C-alpha cells in the first residue's frame, strides 16, 4: 500500500530565513557541496523510463537532494520537478548504483545489494528524517551479512503499470514497495568519482584501498 505521510512533506526554512527552495535553485550537477554537516547532490534517471515520468515531452525530470546532519538523526529533502502529476514512487537507500560517476553504466553492477525502504515519494518536495550521513547501515548475522552501508538513494515506480508504456513487463514486478510488487527504478544517485562511494558518505577515508567511510 502506498501510505501518505503528510508530516514528512514540508517546505523547509534554513536558519536565518533562507528558503529551502532557494537552496535548491543553487544546486547544479551531481555533488555540489559537502561539509561535515550537510551535502547536496542530484539523482539521475533510469533513461529507459524518462518518457513515463516527464510532464513535458523532451524535458527530463530533475531530482535534487539536500541532506543535513542532526543531533539524533539526519534530514533528507528531495525536490522532484517536471514529473507527471499523480505518479507515486518508493524511496530506498541501497548499497550499489548501476551508474558510474559520470553516468556510464557500471560494468560490475549485479544488483542493488542491501536495500532499506525509507519513504513514499510524489512529485514536489518530500522530507524524511532518519540516520543517513556516514553511518547508515544494516546487518544480519543469521545470513552472515556484516555491517553494510547503503550510501546510495534511489526510488522505484510504485505502480508497475505507470512504466508499461516504456517497455516494463508488468508481469515481472520488482520488490521495491510495501507489497513487493513495484515497477522499475526511476532515479538513482551516482558514486563520487574519487572514492566510488555513494553521496551519503561525506567523510571518506582515502587511506584505505578501496576508500571507506568514517562513521
């Protein structure tokens, strides 16, 4: 079921009266700014399904993110623009992205790895609060899964039929919604070109090979 969380959808105002909308207008490409407390970046489309998301033909929808560290948890605000009204998506943090830093397909990608269901998403603004920056992880000793970070953000079509016109086989849904019968990936983050870590790691440790994240 696609649940509504009105309390999660909000226009946020930064300290000093700076509107979040203005903050989003300052965003550009993948990873624009990052410090110990905040980062901003974009998500990128699964190109096959752009026409099933775009409100205006020929204009690619855009997804911009701001993540801010908090004392007890972090806040993620997404802005989705130029999407068809009424579309519904399911937001996950995942271990792996199918895209490389500059948008080419990741030749080593096999699957999304560990995935956490975080929120439902609609066009416009959505804000969630949870553990995100540098420390988001899961583990399962029953299957010998060690602590595993999910530094990427992506969202999937909630209704497989919304992607059918773009070639998605609705008889083969993906597990990325509450009923485990979702459509395909819509948008996903890309790794940092220097560390190959997802954008939720903003304190990388480059003394290791490959780089890790400082919790």
